[in-house]
């Protein structure tokens, strides 16, 4: 009696290959010129759901141009953008928002004279019988802030102009969550904040990650970067010279990449 060769065969000892993950956002060969000046050169970057990617670089390295390209404010001169594995063309901020990309610049674009609820629903107010559905918006705003573990806000009817820097960031993040953002881009969110307010923002970043949201964090503060980042992408003269797991870098090596575009061992990747 014969048996098939694979019956009773010994295991090969090899672990099954891990399934390949699809990036939420992929930039492939992105280029951007402003007249004779090349602002971005062959930018390649993958951003995954539920991870924090920090984009670091010196002034003029191309950080702002990169995020403006992702958010639709600028159109790349060359290269390809992929969203959830499919090529897309982001021709404006509305296209970015429709995909699920929310960008928070340093000014946060909040209306100081309006309260928290009004800011969170500004431009997309809920109506009932032709009137503002204040109760529904209050419930949604309160629940979103609770989900983000924001506990320092005294009242959701508090004018945004009376909030601290960290609280303002919380309102901006909550607005992005209400818009079902899949990728939140934060441009220098802890700039000019004190220790307590900075911790509020870093906790928000961690909460977004726990909720499966991808975060692209732009920051000069490497202490903040290493506190929350899963990956660190270093820009030098318009080119990403390294994308590394944060635990494979330290502050000294990150500074080397930012200031020279390479590491002292002669490699441009850790």
C-alpha cells in the first residue's frame, strides 16, 4: 500500500510567512519644484493604519511641502500617490478629506468666538425639522471627547478662545475623528506648549493610534517624537534619507540624519 508523499511528512521548521500589510498611504517617487528650486526629490513613504510616523527634518528640508502635497494644497510634479493600495490623484483639500485625510496645521483653523460643539460641527451642522439639532451635536461632541480621553475641558459649550493650547489641539483632533479621518496629519502640535499641555497632545496621539487611526507627526521636538512614534522618517534637502523603527534610533542618530543626511558609519539607513 502506497501513501502520498506529504502524508506524515515532517514540518519544514519554517514559520509561515507573515501576511503582507497594505499601507494606508504610499508616496512613490514624489517630486516638487518651485521654479528652479527642487523642494522634494524622489519621496518614498509608507504610512500604516494604527501607527504613528514622525516626519523630522531641519528647516527647509521639505516637511511642509510634503504634508501640503498629501493634503491636496500642492500638486506633485511627478510620482504617484496610493491610498489603501489604489492610485489616487489628490487635486485639492476636498479630495483629501473625502479619502479620510485630516490635516491640522499650527493655527488649527478654529473659531475662537465659537464654542467647542460649534467648532466641531462647523460647516456640517446637524439639522432637525429645519433647525439646528443642538442636542444631537452636544451628545456626539461629548462622546467623541470621552472616547479621546479628554478630561480637562470644563464644558463643551466653553468658547474655544478660552482654552489652553493642549485643549485646542484636543478640539481639532475631535473634529477630525467626527469626520471619520483615517489619517491625521499633525504639524508641530506641541510647539510653544508647556509640559502639561504637551502631555495632553501626546496622549491624544496615542489614543488615535489605539483606535486604528494613522498619524503623521511633524515635529522638531525629538523628545516628543520618541515618546509616541512607531517609525521615524528623516528628511534632508527634500529627500527622505531614512525610514526606521523608532526603537532602532536614538536622539543622536536622529540628529545626524537631520543635519547631515547620513549616519557616521557611512550608511544612510540605520
